[in-house]
């Protein structure tokens, strides 16, 4: 395994870092102040920054080169350090059109969409003209097992009729969200993993009702937002179905693999920035007549955090490399490992940084509280820890049995 970054990736890392230093970090607090007072509204400077990033060629960097002309030509391994750099500021990935859930939705449309679906939805998403949402999780069932999904998608002539209730619908509160990818069941009597389908639902379709926003540890996560959505006799053209009936589970598995790489690298970026801030803070403070940085316990926390971050980084790069070389199916165990390891690592590293900051660590004067919430939330999102550990443990037992 060679994780030395290519010259192309190194050049892009410098350009992304320079862009963030010049344009994003100086506006971080202004963005927080605006969004905390203006729910579900975008700060006016976002569109200006997005235009600037696009002009500089720092746009849609996430889409792997296997997508041909739609892609800027990066592998997952080449993109991974760019996602880490973006993770240092919670909202910065949107500036480069690399934010969830749009990245996953764009990959789905690029890989599975018809020419008409791509023209109608993929093109404006890749242009940054609109945003999207992903509707899978439901309040009445354990949605970590996608086969539990109860929302119905029923064919009626040239249309499909959708009924169900979704929640934790990522991006649904965003005022720019114009299309939803909805997962439901087209045939509850089919084999377990071919009951589900995915379908495109324009946000303004009659019968779509956003019931309420959902807070995350007391934060509305504005302007992105997660919501509970009611789908009541929602009718869309049959041509809005993605691929065929029964393809939903397979599409979901393909969608989540690269997305977990993105999440984990952004979290590593958050953890690295938390450590950087911790090092600065303890060097500036004194207690009992000496610098806080001189205490053994502080140095041990910093050393442990650095080890934790680097271990998680290398594991995530290994997963990205394996996806590039062998595909998501062969990389599934490594992807499960990073999903288990990275969010928990981020919580631990950020918690140490918060403790070193004292009261400053829990207020709006640093991004630390937001980083901790992000890490803790991703321990549930895209499959909770327990599901990944269950599956990884099962796979490991099987692999060991074949070697005995």
C-alpha cells in the first residue's frame, strides 16, 4: 500500500487550503452568527464563495474518475485529503459543491439515472443551482436495517403513488432543496433485498409535507436541516424510478460506500483542527505559575490525540485505496472499520480539546462543540456502530473459519 499523495492531489490540497485560509476561515464566525439567528436561510456570501470556487476549478472534486466526463478525474484516494481539509469548517464542503447529501445523490444520478433524469436533476445539482435530500429513515421501524422500510411505492398506470412517513431526511429543510430521492417498497412480497426501490420526488409535489424540523443535540443544523416528512398519495411519473423495481437496496449500498469515506475524512479534518486549537490554547494559558502546555497530562492527551488521528487517517486512506482498486464490495470490511473507528475517535479528540479550552470549548467562540456533535451524530448516521460491528464481526468469523 502506497499512500503517498499524487502530485495532482498535492497541488489541489494546496489550492483548497489556500482558498479556505483566504476566504472561509475569516467568515466562520459571521456564518455562525447569521445561521443561529436566521433559520433555514443561506448567508448571502455563500453564493459568492461558491462562484469563486467554481471559477478556480475547485468544484465537484468528489466524483470519482470512473464517472468519466462528469468527473474532475480524481480517485477516492486523491479526493480523501481534500475532504479532510474541508472538514476543518463545518459548512465549507458546500462551497466546493462537495457536501452531503448532494454528493451521494449526484453519484446515484450519475451512475443510475436515465439521460432525462440527469438532464433534469443531475445537471443543476452539479452546477450548484439546487440542493437535494435523501429520504430513507422512518420513525416507526429500525431503519438501520433498510429491509424494514415501510413506505409504499405502488404503480398506477404511468405513475407511482407513494405513501409513508420519513424522518432524519437530510437536507430537507434546506430552502434550495428541490428534489428528494425516496426509498420505499414496490413489492413487499419479493425476496428480502429486492423489495425496495428508489424514486425521484420533486419537493413541490402535491402530498409532500414537511411535518417538522428535527434538532440535533439542541441544534437545528440550519440551513441544511433534517426533517420529518409525510408522503400522502404522492404521485410522480413512472419515469422517475431509478433503474428498476427492486433495485433500491443495491443502489443504497453503492451510495453509502464512497459517502462514508467522505464523512470519515471530514471528521478527521475536524479532529485535526480540534488538536491544532488545543495546542494553541494550552500554549497561551497559565495555571499555578506555569504554562498549561507543560503539564504531563496535557502532553499525554495531545500525544494520544495525534496517534488516534493518524491511525484513523491511515485506515480511511486504506479503505479509499481499496475502493479505487477493487470496488466497494471488496472494500466493505475496511469501510465498516472506518465507520466504527473514526466518529468515536473524533469525539474523544474533540472532548480532550474542549476540556483543555475550559468554558471557551463549549461556546460559540470555537467550532469544538459543533465538531463533537458531528462526530457523535455520525455514530448513528449511515448505519449505527452496532450494525457495522455486527457485520464486521460476522465477516471476520467467516474469514477465519476458511483459514482453519
